[in-house]
C-alpha cells in the first residue's frame, strides 16, 4: 500500500531556503554550477567576491543570491 503526499505550497516558494550565511568555495561552485577550479580562479580574479580569514576563503550567501538572480551579461547571441 502506497501513500501519496500532496502539498499546497505555492509555486514561488519551491526554491530551497538557505540557512547558511557563508559558503566554502567548493559549496559556492556547486551552487553556481561551475567547477571547483573555476570557482577558485574567479575568486582570485575578483569575479566572485569573497571574505578571507587568514587561509580560509568564504563566499557570502548574499553574493550567491545576487549572482544567481542577475541577468546573464556575457552570453553569446549565437547560443540563444
């Protein structure tokens, strides 16, 4: 016997809510859909703003939210 669970959650709230305020570079890379090495390169060049605490590098959740909600800027027209 199987049980079907339905939800009345509005469609706009289906995105997972973040509880962390900062992410490691690896976690940020996963959220952005890029490789770890690309994420570190973007941190090095300043494309991804970060916070540094001695040798520890973290990315603020607000930075990720802003990056993910911004419209694409470097997309090639031939790809659209």
